[in-house]
C-alpha cells in the first residue's frame, strides 16, 4: 500500500514525532519511532483501525462495484467488520501515549502528523460521532478568546477541545464530508473571533471564503488537517501584525498579555510597572491613555470575563471561582459581578449554564 515508502520519506524529512497514516478504504495506522544516535532504530505500528462507523457502509458500496461471488464478498466484509473503529481525536491521544512509552518524551496532540496514501479525487471516511461534548463549550470559548487576542498559545486550547470532542455529531454517510463540515465550523469560529478582536470584517470574510473553498477541494483527512493549521496560523499571524502596528505600545500590549495569562493571580500596578521598567505613576497614565481604562479596571474586566466562562461552563462552586481568580473574598466578588454584569453570579449561571 506504499506505507513503507511514506514512512521512509517522513523520516528523511527530519521528522521524529508520531504519524497517523491514512490508506485506502479509510484504514488508519499510528507509526511511532525510536531513535539511536539521532538515527531511526525502530518503527512501531498500531493498526489498522477505522476512523468512522459509516466506513462499513462505504466499504459495502465499494464491494458492490466488483464482480465478486457472494461468499467472497461476505468474507471480505467480515474482515473489515472485525477492525476496530476509533475516532481520530482518540487516535491522536493514543499516538501521544505511544510516543511517550517508547521515548519517555512528552509531546502535544498538534505534534502528531498525518500522511495519506489515498489517491486524489477519492473519498475516505475518517471521522465518527462522539459519545458526548462534555466541557467542550468552555474549551471552545477559551480558544475563541485566544484567537481574538492573536495569542500564539491557541494550540493548547485547540488540543483541549480536540481531546473532548471530535466535532459535530452528524452521520451523512460520508465521513470526509463530516470532516470538511467540522473544518468549516472551526473556520467560522476563527473568523468571527478575529473580527471581535479588531480584524477588519472585509479581510476576515474574504479569508473565510478562501479557506472554505480550499477545504472543499481537499480529498483526505491529511489535507484537511494540514490546511486547518495553515488557516489558524494565517488568522493568528494577521491578528498579531494588526496589534503590533496599532497605536498601543509594545510595553502596554505586553502588560495586557501578562494580565490575561496570570489572571488567576493577585496582580499589582507596581509589579506590572516593574516589568516594563516604568514608574508606577508613568505606567498608570500611559496604560489609561492607550487602553482607555485604568489598570485595575482592565484587570477586573478580564477577571469577570473568566468568571463568566467558569460559571457557564463548569460546576465549580462560586466560592471556588472567586478564590481561583484571587478576588480576596466572596462578597467582593459578588458585588463586582453584580455591578458590572448586572446580575449575581448564581443568576448568571442559571441563565447561561452550558452543562
């Protein structure tokens, strides 16, 4: 099936992390490697598995196109029925665990690569429905917030979302179609998040149309996976360029980023000023002039935004959320939330809970 050639080329390109190989009839393998003196010493495979439950139906249709005896057709189909079905988000996690078992090295889900032996123009199933979407809303909102801010750590949030769900629960009978739908959903979330972050709508919508067409032209899960990362990098890169060229100085942008990434800590103006090398007085005035609000108001706004996500997307107690965001005490958290959001934390959870 050409797997050996693809693996050898993968290693020749200097790759060391696991790869999921997609072959004809939606057969998937995990390949992971052990290196000795920087040279590949062994290759370990898990597979084959199937990536979608609708694959059996597609295989049945494909067998119908051959002139097979009833007995031979039944024998072939029985073999395929015995191959386990594993959603690709779970397969990614297996690849990460296999790499750790072989090399004692921790990697992320986005370090797993994809290769395909599928011929262009053919359709293969590579996705399936997921048992549930527990916790996905919170992870999705965190991802959107990172995209909105042009945060390069968005891949961490994307990994969390992928570990919880493999996308929409649809069964169109064509798993490649399902994967394309999921990619277009991700594209839409990304484009709208970047508009909220300040990217001009005309640019964001043009990019949305461009990548939607590119997704439709893909013929395998490998192409879709690679293109989705290119799309995200494109949007995040544009957000970073836009923020770097805005009237907000690098020092203040850096302070805002520090606040967002340390929102669970007690933050002080003195600490933020020291990081920029400015005096507290100069830093406070510069921050308010460029951001349109005081440092403390900005910190409070970010804490309340995080509190809203936790109230809606988790079952954590209000006291626990207050403590995790370093509000000091529950009554102060209540009063701040009531004043700025217009309702109490418990009322907000009741109206907006996603679990």
